[in-house]
């Protein structure tokens, strides 16, 4: 006789809801195993002298639920092979709802030569729909409280969270929910729904979720669906929807008229406004400017979606796949013990990606790969760094200083010649040599320039402020007075 495991569901706990078919199996079975005897139906089994064994001892001897479920599946397969016959395995609720041991059996029984039969039972969801009073057709999701992530939450769906066994798991659930929901958002906690004498339903603010003390194996948390803007506005889906509306015929005339080219300067400006916030101690301002930059990405993606090019989901997919592909030391088997090794892996993978596209990296110009539209100082820095990597570089700082001085002399000569073309060329050479000097000093030229701009802004503002205190305007002063104030500013700023 082929080994055979029959899995039955004990239902939500109300004996009147136990199916007739399951009850017949329980009465007829010679060998019954329960995942746990911590269930209201166990009382009925004992009252009817139905013998069983439970796997509760495994919960004490294993560190995690995953280990417990693995051990239960192993034990069931071992026992059914020993008897070479049929055994019955009873689980709380429905075998196919939040029952990992059944999923393990489904995967292992075929290869073990064991027949597996599943008989349904009332799940805790049936009672949740009745006792909490909502229709899942409105939109519904069931989530595991032990693995809850904010990324799975959707406020426009009724959300039931199971596996909330105690105050510790309730605390974890609360902290995750608070990433999306306000602290005072009403949630519903249900214990032993539909079980006479044991049912309890609490409607409480979210921050009190882990204050309750009566959590157990039959507990769940329900967050009713909501279309409130304060929730939807915290989701990426809402951002996508808003940008679609703005670009629609019923949307904003200005947004509808924009193209990649018309938005070009906006993207650059928003990126620089983000950079400005890095020097401030104002997280709210930084968040605002990052949002403005994100809007540019959304607009460009929406323009392409309307033209049939790609969608923002394609952008996200491509980025996710690239990040995983280029971090094999995180998502794969490759190792990286430090940042340099990680960067080396990154560069190697980039080369492989080019080859997969039919591009031979060895045939590309050495200076390729530096974005054309980078700011001048940054681009010069990157070009020089690439050239230096193959030995095209000065060996000493003194040599670089000599070049800077030489380029300054050539600029003076061009100024004397009154040739604008030569002056521009020599000025560019001088700036390029100064970038080389910055590189030798291991200073980012853009950062140095940014700091110089900041100092000039602050010191010139000091001049303006002091003139205002004197009741003067710029028209009422001269260069000598402004220079004097400038020297003052250098001492205080």
C-alpha cells in the first residue's frame, strides 16, 4: 500500500462549523497527528475519545518557526514510511491558508513517493469576513505578521495580518504599519473569531497595538481599506497616478506641453538644488528637493510612456536588475571584503554587460564613458583621471604648479593680443591645469568651487548687510568702502 497523508482543516474553532467530511475522517483515522493541540477543536476530540499526537514539543526544541515546520514535515514523512499506510494530519483552519507545513508536504511528498490528499476546512478568514463585516471583493490582502514589510502594504485594500501570536510580534507589526499609517489610525484586533466564549474584538489606535495582552494562536489584525489622501499620498502608485493626470488632456496645460528638451534645464537645476541641501541641517528641505528631482524622472518616464517608448515601471525594473546584477557580493556568490573590491567587481560586470550588447570595451576610446553634459570642472577631472590611469600624468606636484604658471603666462599673452578666440582657448587651458592641480591635491574641484562660491555669497552678503545698517545702498558707496567691508567679512566668515 502506498504511503498516504491526508491533511484536514480543523476550522476556525467553532465545532458547529467543522465540515461533516472532516469529522468523518477524524473518527475513522487510526493515526492522527496535530500540528498543535492549542486549538478549540481539540476539546471536542478529547470528549469523543479520539486519540491523537501533537507536534507541540517541536516548538520548544527549535529556535524558529521555519525550523519547526521543517521538522514537522520530516516527521510526517518518516512516520508514513514506517507504517506504509495512511495517516491523518490535522491543522488549524484551512490546510491551504497560512499553513507552511502543508506547503512543505506538497513539495516533498511526490519525490518521497507519498500520496497527499487535502480536505478543506473553515479558515479563520471565513469568520473574519463575517465577524468583522467586510466583503473581500472590495479589495483584500492577507499578510504574514512575522514577515511584514511596508512594501507589501496597500491602504486601498482591506488588510488582514495573521501570525500575530504575542505582544512581541504585535510590536513588530505596529512598527511596520507606522511607516505608512498615522500613529492614531484605528486598527482592529480579533481573537478567536467565531469561537463562542473566546471571541474578543478590539478597536484601538495603532500605537496601542502591542498594549493588548491576550494575543494567541487565533489572533489577527485588520486594517480596513481607505481612500484617504493622507495614506495614498505615501505610496508610489499615487505619485504615478498624479503625474499621469497632470499630463492628461484634463490635466495641467503647462505639464502637457513639456518635452524632454524643454525639461532639460529643470532636471539639472533640481539636481543642483538637492546638492545645496547637503550643506544644510534641514532634512525637511532635503526631502522636498529630492521630491522635486524625482518629479523630473516621473515626467520624462511619462512622456516616453505616452509615446510608446517605456514606462516608469520599465525604469524601475531596469534599475532593480542592474543593482542586483552589479552587486553579486550581496545578491550572489561573489565576495567583496572592502569598497575597492566591490568597485572592481562593478567595473568588471560593466565590461561584461557591454560585451553582451556586442560592444568590445577594448576597442572603445579610453576617454569614452565620461558624460558629455557634465559640468566643466567635473568633466575635466574625470578625463584627467582616466588618462592618468594609463600613465599619462605628471609625476610630481611641482610639475603641475609649473604648468599652471605657464598657462597663466600664455593667457596674459592672449589678452595682450586682443584675440577673443585665443583668450578663450588659453583661459580654458588654465582652468584645465587648475583642475589637474586639484586632482594632485586630492581635492574635488567642483567641491572646492562650490565652497568658494559659498564664501563669496556669504561675504558679499555681509557687505550688503553692513551698508544697509549704515542706511546706504550700493549706489551710495564706492569700491574702497566695499573692499574694506570685504576684509571685515573675511575675518568673521
